[in-house]
C-alpha cells in the first residue's frame, strides 16, 4: 500500500485519544486482502499509550489485558507508515515507539 510494506508486529497510529490527547497505537497481527479491488484489512491488537518518555524521545506502550483485537481498513489509519518497537537495555518489559516523523495531519 502506498509503496509501503507491512509485516506482523509492526505498529501503526490509529488516532488521538481525546481524553489524554496522546496518540493511539495498534499492533498489526495479520493482514487480509479481499475482493476484486484487493482491499486490505489489518487484524490488530490494541495497545495503551502510557505516555511520552523524553529520555527515549518515544511513547511507552503496553498491551491491553485482556487482549483486545479488531479489524481495520487501510483508510482508518491516522498515518500510513508503520512503526517499530524499541527496547531499553534495562531488564524491564517496557516497549517504546519512536515516531521519527510527524504523524499528524494538521
């Protein structure tokens, strides 16, 4: 899509939480291509945005417990470029998403 390759375990931005004004992220678990027009559907797992961590210049995220899944169409993404997880060198399971570019369309 748009010259971009998507793989499982990449993250995408789906919008902004109106309550916290932070980005909302989902993890791509699988992709389905359906129909004659090759419509792409993403099977995603929802995450919670813990907040921005200035030390890593990234958002700390965690998976929801219990896990929550949904199906999204490509048009429902806030930004089409996928994001990858970074980990700290500490022995914690913390995961961070560094956007590295402007993800909002003002």
